[in-house]
């Protein structure tokens, strides 16, 4: 079920840039940028279930977090949050890095730059380049020029389903409970 909803949510995110093209939206008036900025984020499925989504990408080198990017689509416009640890002993996400196109921030792990037009967050330093893709595609590109490094990359998709009642999602759990009760009744006959 989660994989299906995640796939549906990803397809919706992927299709959003195409909304301006002719097709099912032809003849509808576009919403202004200022009005759109105030609208709720996330997705509403045809059955009334509201889906809020966050995608967190962590890149870890030799057991230390070097870059974390979080794309959140819940309330209001989607937002990007970027974190890099303050020093090699930092165990959490570290400090937030401002998100705006063209800005470059120096961190202990290298320079972090953000291109908000292409959806790329890039860390460059010490023979390592890590690119988090958080725009039209989700993923990571890592280029390593040194030997003996252990590099891990994790991507976690968080989904929050609001108003997802069994009657709205057609819960198979209720049907499974009915089958179990039927089998118990038949045993007693």
C-alpha cells in the first residue's frame, strides 16, 4: 500500500512541471504566483485522502554525515532544507545552510552550493563531490577520487496520510478480519 501511494505521489510530483502544457488543463485559468504561494502543499487524492511528503537524502563518508537535503511538500509551497555538520564530531544534522540560487557556503567538508533552478545541492571538497538531486528527479551522484573511503547514501521518503479512513482507502484489513470471523463461525457449526 505504501509503495503504491509513494509511487502515485512521485508520479504527481513528476507531472507537476507539465501542468502548463495543453491537455487536461487546457481552457483553465492559471493561478497567479502570489496566490499559488499561499495555497496548501502536498497532494489530495480523488478519494479525499491528503498526502504530505518529505524526502530526506543523507550522504555519509567514513561514518560521518557530510550532507543532508530535505525536500518537504506539506503546507504551503514545497521547500528545500539543507544541513551540513559543524565539525567532524557532530552527530546530528548540524547547522542549516541558506537555500537560494548561486549561494556557496564553506563547511568543514567542503563548499556547498545550491542551484534552486535545477534542484541540485552540491558538496565539493577533498577529492569528493556529492550532488543531491531534489528537483524533477530524486537521487544522488557521488564522485570520489580517493581510496579507502566508506561512502553511504540513504534516501528516506516520509508520507503522511490525512483523512485515510478504511472506507476511503478500501482497507483489506477489514476484509481479512471478515474472513477470519467467517472461518471461526464455520468451525462452531
